[in-house]
């Protein structure tokens, strides 16, 4: 397992060691000891989630203001553009974002720490997205940040003539200037 730094030091790309031959491939998708050695983090994951989304779906940017979740995210079928936004007011990277393409072929994962909003845009016909969380889902504390907030200016790989498919909840999301964020 290899940890690759991003432009925001707390967000880390995880590249597993993949063993493949004519029969297919094998890799450890998670090993606590290897993850800790590669990242310096000791995370206790408590929940695994799986979503399937059609092409053009944009999910996010989601976070929990209390019981913040760290997420280890990956794609097992298809391809997405995955985004993490730092919403820790005291952070030198507050309001900055990192985008990574995750695909079933590159096997990459991204560690999204607590204190970040997270979302993704589906690039393939459909995508199966898996993620581990460091705290339990709590709908009372869930918040959404506007995916198209000019204050963040995410460069989503969306054609100018395409309107992403967004949930009703996400159409009501706050801009970072008005959002409930972390201290």
C-alpha cells in the first residue's frame, strides 16, 4: 500500500498493491496495520456503505457537523471524479478542494478526513462507490455544501451543456460563506 499526498496534506490517495494475471487480480482493499504504516493514522472504521449511481449523478458535498466522519472511499465498478473540500475554519486550506478520479481499474482510494465535505460525480454509465466511515451516520447532523458554489470553484469535469443529476436535498445546499462549518 502506498500513500500519495495531495495538495491538501490531510487528504491522501491510497494506492494498493495489486496482483494480477490472466485470471484477474487480487488486492487487500483495507488492512488496518498497512493503512496506519502508510498514512500515520490509526482510524477505527465503524460502518461500510455502498452506493450505485447512474452517469451524470452528482452526490454531495456532504458532511456531518457533529459526529464528523472520516471516509475511506473507492470505486469498484465504473469511474467517478471524487472531491474533498476543507471546511475547517482554522485550517490554512479552508475552502480549498482536491479532486481525484477513482476507477475500477486504477483501484485508488481516498482518505477524506473528518472536517471535510465530500462528493463525487459519475463519469461512467454507472458506478458502484464503497466507503468506510469513522463514525456512524447521523441524519440530524448531516449538512450539504453547494456543489457549484463559486466561493469554492470546483472544476467538475462536466460539459457546459450538461446539467448534473442532483438530489432535491443537494439543490438546497448552503454556500460555504453561509454554511455551518468546523472551528
